[in-house]
C-alpha cells in the first residue's frame, strides 16, 4: 500500500497525490498578491567559508556548502515549512513495509549539460555514498541502503537493511542531492535553478539562471554571488551598506540596527539549531562522568537565552530534540544551574583548582560568550577553565572535536533518527563526544522500524533521557535562525531546517524594482 504523508505519519511516505506539491508556498503575507519580477542580481553572505568548500554534495558539511548546493542541485525531496518532506525530483515514494521503497521520478528534467535525468542518475548518486573513497558525510546513513536499482527509466527501487519510515525525510538532506551518472568528482552539473559560472573555494561562488529549469518561469533572478564574511558585525555592515542583499546568522543584538535602517528587515525562525559544549569521552578530564555532570550544572540557560540571544532561543536540556518537536520527551528533568552540585562533582573528580583549556570560536555561534559564562561560574565552583578563542577560519578542521573541550554547532535536522544517527550513534563520524552506549544504539535501530507512532515516541523519549543523563554534550538553548535582507527581496518564507529558506531560497525569491 501507499503510506500517507499526512502529519500523523508524514515521514512514512510521499504518496503520488503530493506530486504537485514540490513547490514551497511563496513568501511573506505581503507577497501573496505580489507579481514576481524577472531579472536582477544579488550578493549573499554567509558566516563561514574555507578551502574545503565543495561542489560535491556528499562532502558538504557547512551552511555555506548547503546554500551553494541548493542553488545548483536538487534532491529527491525537500522539507517544507512544517518539516514535512515534499517531492522535488521524485514524484512519489511508496512502500508496503517501510523497507522496500518504490521511487517514481519526474520526467522531462535535464541536467545543466543537457543530459536527461533518469533513474540511473539516482542509483549512481545514492550508491556513491557507500564508497569509502568518496568520503561522504552521510556514509553512516547510506549504510542503510541494502540495494538501489533502476526498475524503469524513471523508477528506482530502494531496499533498506531494516524498515525505516523516515526515508523520505532522509533523502531531503543536502548531501543526497542528485548528480549526473558517472561523475566521480561533481563540479556543479545539477538540475537546480542555477548554473555554476565561477567557483573558488574559500572565496566566492557565482551562479546564473538555468533557463531550462524544470519549473516554468523559475528562477526569477539572473545571477547570485555567494561569499563569506565570518565576522557578524562586518556581515551586518555589508548588508546595510548595500554590498550584500542577504546575510544569515544575524546576532539578535543587531536586529534593531538592521530594522532601523528603514530599507532592511530580518526574518527570525525558531529552530532546532544549537551550539553545544563537547566533552570528549576519550579525553581527560572530560571523559570523567563527574566532570560532565559538573559542567552541565554550571550552565545558566536562562542567562544564555536572555543575554546572548535576546530571547531568540528556546531553553534546551542537553539532548538535541527541541520542545516544539512532536517526538520531544517533556518528562526528562530539566538540568539547571546548581553551583553546589557542580562543586560536589568537581571535588569527586579531583579537579578542584585544576586548569582546563576550553576552545571556542565565532564559527560556533555564541560559543565565545558561552565559554566566558562557564569560566565565571566554574571559578565559583572551584573549576578553572582557560578560554582559548580561536579564529573562525579553519575551526572545524583544526579544533572541532580535536581537543577534550570544544564547541560544536549543529544545524537542524527534520527527524530524531537523523540527529541521533549523525551525532550520537556510536559509529557516527560526527559523534562529537565519542561516547558509546549499546542500549541507545539498539533503541535507534528499533525506533526506525516501529510503525506504531506512540511506541516510536516512547523509544525516542528514552533515547533523549539516555543522552541527557550520560551524553558528553551540554546543549544550553536552541537558537532561532535570523536572516537579514534588503526589503526589495520578495518571496522569502521561514523554513526551520536552515537559514535562507532552508537553503532553498534561490528558486523562490525575486528582486523588486
């Protein structure tokens, strides 16, 4: 049978009846009756870039990569404003048992080089994630693909190792964008709304309108230039000076300044984005459970929300599922600032007065201020934290997870399975704290194949409790996504999976005269 994509079982399948829903609803309220205008060029700036910037979807790791990929490639599905997976290159996904899936593809789609899009391209794109030489960031997720084969020119049969109702949402991840069959080193030849005309890693990307895009009349813009400005103040200055027309990762403290300009505005979206303090299980003293508990009780979450994010955040509880998610477990006791309890754990760990370095960077949003707050409260409890602020450039390759105590910055994911599989499964490449929990791994596998939504929520609830109690990550708040933009840009709509409409802005926006 075809499984419904209704809110009650939205991740189970995308039925053929949704085939026409591949376009996200456009814009803010004032854009509903506005007539899109063709033409124009804009420059956008993100918060990070490096020489490891890529055009290979499998290797994408940062928001800048996701923005770039969203302009030139498409996936089989993409998340909408409610994080429901909706079709892009797929017309439908159907499964009778959640293990063997039939994926029917759109016809008449072409790549930028003029080649026809067929099932062979999907098979090639998905299976390359299983090749060690590719270095896919989602290799651990693709390990679920037992087989992927063309069952017709525009039909793919995907068999999983175990049942997983979340497959449609999984395939919406930027890394699973579709490349041309045979391309071992993809260079931007996608089916997306824009074509690459210039790409210099760590410097800039320039794209121009794909006149053969599958959606009639789209995109509206002629050209987009993507650059990175790591410093947030400089990024805001560039926006207000007209050097950029869109920026992401705006600090809440800059909102008033942007809005007072009269010609610019912000779009704030509550999300599951978080900056976490990583305590490596294989390091010392971070591998000591008493140290982990001490640090978690040194976090003043309301202060972080109020002072760092001006209220544009949601209190978190050291596990990655936000309170507004349908699988959130409200019964996990909230960890609060407790200096006496932290002092007791520090003494039990034998760390009173010991100097411990903590690495932070503007690359991990809010981490510099979080480190200062922890340093202050740590001193009150007898723990001496030495804050090392390092540059944003190269942080993710040089420092993240490479010291016992660092900060991460995790983009929202549409499902608990993706979050837990990517960041908490024992064998995950991005298992930030390097922790191992056999029961957690068993529950993760069981939850994927559980068809009963009530039981599934119970499984994910227990996993949240395990991470909260034993995980080596402290998550103070979930951060709202804040984009700044020139008011002449129309068609924007919040998509809580990421900034810039979940990285899918390019085919939806236009520039008013």
